C-alpha cells in the first residue's frame, strides 16, 4: 500500500480524522522524544515536553501551509516549546548562560533498542560516548545546545536551523562554533 | 584568489564543512587552516566526534503516553480558519484573473443600448456596419436638429406676428390721434381765418359805412355823435355788436 504524505495526513487530521493524526505522531514521536531527552535530560520532563509539543502542533496544524517540510515545521514548534519549557524550569537562567551542573540520569532510558547483531562491546562504547556527549550538552547554554541538537542529531542545514530559530545563519554558525569550543573543553576535562 | 579563501572566517569554513558544501579551493583552505591553526583543528575534531556520536546514537526508550489527548478537535474547531484564510480564496482569485485575461485577449465588448446589455466579443465591427451606424446617428441628429429648429422658428414667427400686430395697433392709434389733432388744428386755423376774414369784412364794411355816412352827411347834414374808424377813439366792439 502507498504511504500517505505528511501533507495528506495533516489535511485528514484537519477534517477530524484521528487515525491520520495518530499516524503522524507515530512518524515523529521517537525523534521528538529524542530531541526532548537531549534538551531536558530527564525522561519525565522529556515526556511532558513531547506531549506539549504535539498538543501545540495540533493546535497550530491549520497554519501549516506545506511550503516547507513538515519535519522542519514540527521542529520549529518543538524549539519554541522547549524554550518555553526551559524558561519555566529555569526562570533565572538566560538562554545564553551555561546552566549549573545537574545530576544527569540519561542512562536510564538508553539502550532500549537496536541491540540485535551489533557487537556488544562497540555498542557499549557507543553508549558511553553518547552518554558523555549528552551529559556535556547539558552544560551548554540553551541557545548553543539547541544548535548542536538540530545540527548533529536533527541533520538540518544552517539555513533551516536559522529559519527554525528565527535568527540569522551567521548567528547559528557563531553559536555552533562557540558550542563546539565548550564541548571540546568540557570533554577534555571529563576525559582527564 | 587564494587571499579570498584565506580571508574566510573559521565559522564559515566550519559551517561549509559540516554542510558538505566545500568546493576544491575552500577544501584546500580548510585543510590548510587545520594544519596551521591548532584551535581550529581541535574544534573540527570535536565536531567530527560529535557528528559520529550523533550518527550512531540510539533512540531513547519511548515512554507510554496519552497520544489521543493531543487530538483535541473540539478545541481546534474554535481556532478554525478565519474566512479570509479560506483556501478557495486564492483559487477564486486565479479564476478571476484568468477571466480578466480572457476578456482582455478576446476584446470582450459589452454594450448597453435602450436599457439592454449585450455582450459580444471583438471590438472591431465591419466598416459597413460602422458606416450604417454613423449614418443613422447623423440622421437622428439631423431630425432632432430640424425638430428643434421648427419649434424655434414657430416661436420666432409667433413672436414676430405679435410684435407686428402690436406695432400696427400702435401706428393706427398714432395715426388716429395725430389726424384728430391735425383736423382740430386745421379747424382752428379755418375758424381763425374765417374770423380774420370776417374782421376784415367788417372793417371794410365799416369803412364803407363811414364813407357812406360822410357822403350822407355832406348831402343831408353833419351827424356829430359819429366817430371815424381811423381815429384813435374808434371801438371795434361797436362793429361786432352792429
């Protein structure tokens, strides 16, 4: 059977078709949850954020014109929701400031899938690296963390990221460059 | 040329490398920068490491959550599209545009005549029809002009007649008045003339009578109570009375 495009599912959902909406969720819930996990580092926060994102997406569904990809539009909303979430959680911390060190529990949710035939040792190394990176990401300011998330995990181009964040491409480049500098320093310290 | 690529910033080079958009010269500049700039090289290494981790990253275990709760269609209905965002609006605009273009291209001709609208295509009428229309228009105009002229002429004639009648009346009145005056004057003149003539006759007869009296007085005797008309004591009223 032919799979329906995101645009078609959106149109169906707008007419009140719940099945189409649930199919749309199933396509993107994993990537949105991954995004939320990396942005919040807490599974229950990530779950709340994911729920907020999808509610917000549904409420704004009529404004989706289909001019760009649905994924880009979805992550644009996800960014604003996570920014809002971050401000609620840390009202005294600026989006450009580095947060205080937190007790990260990312490993609680890791390793749930993809075991299969992959070598267990390399899998463990990969998991360790991922955990280290994600812990390091939590020490970045929100504005730099979101650029790292969208660039390396979301695989968006700089122009797309700029459009999603509502800033210039040069700002995105600067934030990424600064974030990489901090990542390098933090990773070096952690490895030492 | 190489200066151009040497002047490119580290951030731009990094961005081009991450988006895999480096051309040959930019790639050469990038590699050169990695060799000469340790900080830049370390950042590239960091980016590379992050990219590898991200590519091999596993999904987090998805929690169970109430997906259906996000489908709040009743709430959505309240924020349904306003009428000006109706999807049919652009379509109707396009249709109207095409209709307008069609009308322009086909020289659509809409005529209103005698309270009727007629729609036709092509504004170029045959020359014969145009001539007929012009002739008809001219005839109509001429007829209208003639009617107007006739009315004006009749009015003018009437006015002229009235004026002439009035003039004739005035002339007659004048003539009558003037002839009466003349006749009155003529009669007065005649009466005056007759009176003068009578006076002359009376004077003549008075002289004759005086002469005759003198003759008589010579013959019969003198009558002293008689005065001569030529003397200063003569009273003409005496003649009238006589």
